[in-house]
C-alpha cells in the first residue's frame, strides 16, 4: 500500500512542478499556447486551473487562482503523507 501512496505522492509533486512551469511561462507574452510543447503543457494544466479561475477571476490582469490550487495540492500531499504514516503537516503554498 505504501508503494501506491508513494507513487501518488510522486505524481502530485510532479504535477505541482508542471503547474509552476505553466505559471512562469504564462508571464512570457511571446509564447503561443497553440504550438508544441506549450500546447501539451496547456492541455495538462488548464482542466485543473480552469475551475479555480472561475472561483477567483483575475484581478487587474493578475491571476490569483494558482494560490488556491497550491493550497489544495498541499492538502492532498499532507493527506497522502499522513496515510503513509508520515507527518501530514501543512508546509505552505510551495
């Protein structure tokens, strides 16, 4: 069971880094999200980020929805660590 939980924890951590890459690249205006590899990155992240954008719309061009998403990711990671017998302590947004 620990191997499955560790695998899930690893996937969540990897997805968190994919989201960070997507957020940082969104600050570069010359990126066309319709070309590869950016399109794949968008297809991996937009289904998750979209609902959070509807909850927290951009304020003055600043998208704050990733903050809520990272809080949720940290809660999921804490639950997985707790299920593995580790400390489920909330570490922070990153």
